[in-house]
């Protein structure tokens, strides 16, 4: 498997395991959400500096983006679409 595919799979795996949306990851890393999407779809080419930013936001090492995909690994389940509902009235009388 090539490096771009490893980065794509691991980025999506690490992001979804932590419950972080592409939008939140992009905002915290200071990049456009479309760029994160491109990386996860193997369309973008991330620099080492960019991988460092993404790793920092996700709380992992850069090396984890290049981890081998385990044999028999299943597709990564995407996070639920849409924004989280706003909780109104909690704690109000």
C-alpha cells in the first residue's frame, strides 16, 4: 500500500476514533475542511508540517499516520452527519 493511502486510512481512523469531525479538525489545525476531506480520500498530498499539525490536534505522533493497516480491517464507520443539537433549557428554571 502506498503512503498516501496509509495516511488517508489512518487519518480517518484516528479522527473518527476520537469523535472529531472534519470541520473541527480542520479548524483546530488551521486548514480548510475540504483539504482534510481530500487527504482522507487520497486526493491531497500532506506535507510533514501539515501531518505534524493534524497529529497535534488528534494527540498522536506523526508516525501513526503511516501505521500499516491490519489484515482484515473493515471500513471505517463515518461519524453521524450534521451538527450536534444545541441543548436548550438545561439548568434553567
